[in-house]
C-alpha cells in the first residue's frame, strides 16, 4: 500500500509517502518514497518536495488553503517529474494518515476517520485551540480531494499516554474539574515516544512488555516519558504542551502563582501572560538571545555569554530532574533514549544531562557520544554500563503510515 501521511499546521503542511503493508511491517522493510513541505499557506507559499533518490524540487506558488496544498502535492507526486515508482495517479495512493494533536480521552489509539470522529475532534478543540483546527482543516481537505473511497486515519499525539494511571494523570485540584472539564495530564509527542520505544525493542531484540526505558524527545518542544512494559506511565507535558521540560520558547514547570503575580504587577491580561509563557520563555527567555539550541551552544562556546550558559545549564538540569523522578517511579530503567533535533544532535546537552548520574549506573562514552549525530542511531553509554544510553532518531511518519495500514486492514495495532 502507498500511504500518504500528512501533518497540518495552521499555515503549513508536511507530508511523506510510505510504501508499507502487513508483511513489510513484519520484516521492518517499509519504504519512504517521497516527502515534502509547504509553508506559508494562504499567500505565496514555499514548496519543497523530494522523491527518494532524486534531488529536491523547490518552488513558490500561490496556495490559498489546505485543500489547494493537497491538490498541489497530488499534482507533483503523480507527475512524470517526481518519478516516484508506482505512483502515476490519485488511485495509487491507497490511504491517508493524519497527525492529530489532541484526541482527549476519546482516542486511546489510531482510528479510521468518519463524521463521528471529526465531531469528536471538534469537541476537543477547546483542549488544543492552536492545533486541532488545523488538523481538522487538513482532514476535510483530504476528504474533498480524495473522495470517500480512500480511507483516512487519525493518529493522535495524546493516545500513547492514555495508559498513564490516574495517580499520574490527575492534578491535585478539586476532582470536579476533571469530571466537568476533563482537566488532567494528556501528554504529547506520543507518536515519537512510541516510535523510540518500539525501535529500542527492535535494537535490543526484546518484546514490548520488557521495554522499560525513559525517552527524551528534545526539539523545539521537549518532553520526557517513563515507559514501563512498553506503556507510557508518565510524561512531562500535561494538560497542554506548556508543562514539564524547559523548551525553545515554553517555560515548562513553574509555580502557577507566577501567572497571577505578573498579571497584577504588569497589568497584563491572562492571554498576555500565557503568550509570554508559551512564546517568550524557555531558553529564549533565559538567554534573551535565541530559542534555537544550536545557536545557543555556539553563543556559549564563542562568547561565553553568561545567560547563554545559564540557559544551557537550566535546560539540562530540568531533564536530569525528570530522569531521577522517573527512575524512582519505574523502580529503575534499562535505558535512557534521546531523540528530536537536540536529542539527536547536541552532544554537549547529552553529556550534561548524563553527567553526575553514575550513581544510577548512567555513564556516557565521550567518543561514542561525539560520533552519534546527524541521524545516526546507536548506544552512547560506556560498555557494561548498568543503564544504556541510546540515540534513536525519531520517525513519527513511519508509525503513522503503519497505523494507517493496520487500521485499514483491520489488523491489531501494536
Ligand atoms: P521541532 O520540535 O520543531 O520538530 P526539532 O526536533 O527539529 O524541532 O529540533 C529543533 C532543535 O534542534 C533546535 O533547537 C535546533 O537548534 C536543535 N538542533 C538541531 N541540530 C542541532 C545541532 N547540531 N546541535 C545542537 N542543536 C541542534
């Protein structure tokens, strides 16, 4: 089957085409055929497409909305120019998988999208006002372009964390707020944590129920996940993606009283304060320089900027704190797995995070750490270390394509 996986933002659309079926999944032999990105939908859009083994194709085009973006993609993938093997017309795409940010408590796994599912997503808009509307737009657009005969599947960022026990997902506020408004920890980046957990079990050749690890997805957004027996039992993001680790521009954990205090002192509205916590905090807020870890590390190395150094220290220290908490929640773990742009590339951050954790049996081999960058996968801990440390480049699209295939084939989801 050729599966188109789509990830819609408010003005962007990322896609991949993956060839997969139940046999290819079993053999771990699925193939990525093409990928691409359309940015600035709604005006003169920036388009970049790449078929496997071909050079990238870049252009600009007036793209009005998500439907026009999907039509643009279809035009390219079915053209002679793209040279994607086996794809000549719309009928050569057999199913579409949509990344969907918030499934609330309704979706604990990927589902075939029908009108009822769209209605549930609309009901969950309250929980993810920034993301779900864009996802719904993408789903409606794909349904219009492909018609009703091509199945569409929703894959939720939250569903992997639906296995958390209630003592971990509830907040200690009056219980009625959970009952009335479903205020609880949902967690995000679920598809990435799930991929890393699956991939670790493949690399270690162990079954899912023996997978006891801590995964660290460190990108612009960042989250940690405690995975016991292959299931998420706790994660650092919460009701929204604002909680937990320090991120590019998000503050992570803070005392909620700060919100009221700043609002009062600066005569700012709640919206203004939350905008600051989401968009001007994190490593950006501390360093006052950048939200980008690569730039921050360069600044730290070249100019010894005090606040750049502080931001790096705080970012790493918060991750350590979560590792400690999860090791105790899980009664120990077999591995710590780094992923995401920072987790896959930032040697210094990995080193700082693991520094001083030798008491737990976590020790990094500096040579291996330095060599495992740029999409490389591997172990970076010392030989015979009690807890292995892995770098596992994430591949959310693979999980999305496989789930889409399994849902369409009525096969059990892993
Ligand atoms: P997103 O959450 O937007 O998907 P990514 O997973 O792509 O983010 O991660 C982006 C982050 O990864 C940025 O902070 C970027 O600076 C960082 N990053 C990418 N490459 C490197 C590198 N070589 N060294 C340090 N940080 C890096």
